C-alpha cells in the first residue's frame, strides 16, 4: 500500500485548507451580479489575470502527457504542443486579445450578438456556439478527471476500490467535488485569487524538481539512456529516434501516435495551429480571462505575460521528471513490456526520487495544477448556460441573485456530466487528440471568417459550425478503433477534410442568405476595427465619421506573431536545456528569447492601444461607466 509521510500529508492538507479558505473568503465579491461572478467586475489587474491564466494552463493531465512526450520524443517534443496550439497565446498577445476585449461582452456567445446582431441567423449562431462551448467544457472536464484520478491513486494511501481503474475514478470524483465547492461559491474572483496562490506553490515545486534532476543526472548518464538524436530539436522527414533496442514500448508508441513522419506532422500542426489561433480562443476559461481584463491593452499584456511566467518553470519540472525516469526507471519500464502506461511516468518518478517535504510541496503543486485548470474550465460553463440561454430566452427579468443561484446549479450539473464522461474513458491522449484534432477542426473556418469578412453572417456561422462539429463526430465514428490514417494520427490526418467541409458550409451559408443588419456590422467594425475584407463597411463608416481609420497593422501583426513564436519556443527549450545541462544551447535559447523580447518591445508593447484614435475618448468614457472603480 502507498504510504505518505506525515510532513507531506500536512503540507497537502494545509494547502487544500488555505485554498478553500481563500476561495470562500473572497466569494462575497462574486455574488453581486453576473459580471462580477463571471468576469470579476472587470476590476482584476492584468498581471493577476496572467498568472491565473498560466496557472489554469498548468494542468496535471497535460503535464503527464508532456513528460511522456519528452521521454519518447526528446527535444523534438517542444513542437508537439503546437497541436493545441500552444502559440495561440502569441496570436492573442499580438492582436486578438485587444479585438476581443473591445467588445465589452460577458461570454463568447454574447460576442455573437455583438458581431451578428439579433436576427434569426444570429440566434442560430448563438445557440451553436453555446453547444460547442458545452461540448468543449465537458471534454476538458473529462480529460482533467482522468488525469487527477490516475495521479491521486498513485500517491494517496487509501484503497477506495479493489479494481485499480475504479480506485482512480473514485479519487478523481472526490477531488473534483472538493474543487467544485469553491468555484461554485466564488466565481471568477475565487478562481483568479486561488490560482495565483496555486501558481506560487507550483513554481516552487518545479524549480525544486529541476534542481534535483540536475544534481542526480549527469549529461553522460542521460546520453547513455536515450537513442541518438534525443537531444536534438531539429528533425527530418521522420522523427529519427530508434528506441527498439532500448525500450521497445517507446518505439511502438511512436508508430501508434502517428507522428513518425515528423515533417508532415510539423507542417500540419503549424498550419492548423495558425488557423486555430486566428480563430480566437475557444469559448472556455482563456476567453473568460480576456473578457475579464480591465481594458483591451491589459488583455494583450495578460496574454503575453502567460508565456513569460509559465513556460520556463513548467519545463524545468517536465525535464526534471523525465530525465530521472530515463536514467533510473527505464529498466523497470522495459520489464513491463507492451503494457507500459506512459501516463504514469510522472507519478512513478515523483514517488521514487523526490524527498520528503519537497514531495509534499510538489504533490500540492500538481494538485493545485489540477484544481486551477478544473476551476477555470468549470467557471466558463455556467456563463453560457445562464447568460446565453436562461437569461436570454427563459427568464430575462430575473434578479441578479437568481442568476447567480442558477450559475451554482449549472456548475454542479456540468461537473456531473464531465465526470460521467471521464468514467467512460481511459486514455488522456485519446481525449486530447479528439479535442485538438477533430473538434477544433470544425471550429476554425467559421471563427476565422467572423473576424475578417464583412459578408460572413449568422447563418454562415451556424452552418459552418454545424458542418464542422458534425464532420468531427462522423469521422470519429467512422474511424473508431483506428489510431492512424495514412501514417498520421487519425484526428490530425482528417482535420484538413473537416476544415474544408466547414469552410464550404460557412461560405455557402452566408452567400445563400441576406447580409446581416448594416447597423450591427458598422457598430462592430467601428469598435473592434479588425483588418481584413471590410471595404464596404469601412466606406459607410467613413461617410458618417470622416476621421475613421482602417486597420493597416496586418504586416506588423504577422511579424509580431512570428517573433513571438520564436520567443515562446526558445523559452520552452531553455527550461529543458537547463535541466539536462546543455549550457551552450541554453545560452543560445536565452539569447534568442532576450532578442525577441527586445524586438517586441518596439514592435508590439510600445504600439498597444485600447481603441482606435478616432473613438478612444468615447470608449474610455464607456469603460469608466462600466466599472467606475
């Protein structure tokens, strides 16, 4: 039976107690109205939102996956999170956070009315984005549930069921119930302030593990444990790592993952990632952070800050656990044969190599990672059900107290559904691949067009999203039991087809129906001022407001995105290079990151503005009325 040292148990219990206390203590701020509950009243500083968002992205399930990826794929694993896509934060930082926050809405579905109006087509678009949001939230809740269950069952000493899978699920159930308590009560205030606390704990744990790995694993010992090319970030047509004589299960996983042809994987991940990023964040916790910012400029700063505070310490943890497992656990894993559960590399390594005290801190940190991600995801769900369905269609004149109580009930219901789905699934990778491959493939086309083409209307959005989600589900059913198509991971392989189906439905649905209300389009364009195909709307705005300027920032935004992706990748690789003690490459990575930050200071930071100059004073006054404090 697993044992837990009393000191470690005390650290974990103290962390949980403090988190719950803070969450309930500040919950009074959240109960005033829906804007306070979901957006913190637009009064939370950008740096706290940035740390909160970083904490929400530092999820335990994702960390378990990234340890597995680094273990098997080496430095080439820094490209794999482009599937999510990890560089969406760069696109958000460069321009999309500003555009999104200018809307002043509460949720992503609320934004649909801002863009398309209140016509029947807009209402259909509104309902389909709520549907997508709920599918997305339930998927991520199931993903988090699986990860925390496996993690907790490895460490906690109580056997809740004889069957290991059931035991893990029961632990997941208990921890999700505990996390739900303070989220239900406190809304965005509780989420942000508890996540800041959790991030401090997580960062301390990450640095501690990285230092232990550096002390215990020499570069020579690591080199002897991995195949040639493991430490190389570059790649050719194939991944180029031969594990067959070292750990055959790892060799088999490269084939089953569908990433052996790494150049093709990289090209698809980059193309899909850029389009996904241009579509804007899915209607989840990331979007809620942007809409919670005090101003459009602060929304951009928040998105940039996430990269600065998250990547280096997180990858110190990932690299630390990975190199310890490679050097000291590789033999134990080889004995398991084909039955190796790579998701368990992280907890197995922790249990064997992390000393008392730091073990409790790290366990608390990873528990915090789960709680922060789960809390952020859960907080996004009731915003769509209550604000976008209940308030809009069922009870538009209820009191703020009624809406908050409905938010409590919705949160609990969504948690129950997400947990039920988690009970039915076993593999983290399966959930992630479906969400980022198939489901998001159906999201891209409609959500890129909504920013950049004036003729794209509510019906086009509706049919594009329906076709995309339907195609994602159809391919999932048709390919059930398969892992690859044409040698590539199946969800990534079919994503271009899903994108094409969704794009065709978006364009045809728009051209077959009348344009949206001209006044709605002008109001949206005037306030958000995106670049793209807005010529007729800009001309009409000019006739009413002669000083209105078009957005000419496309070349600068593209440049900033390219520099930002290099900056983000350098920070990611830098955390790994430090832990494996590859100091020459660490120097190059940090130098490159510093150069990118210097460039972005002049091309991005110095040019941030809340609103276009011709309406800046008017919008600033409107923001002050929205949140006078």
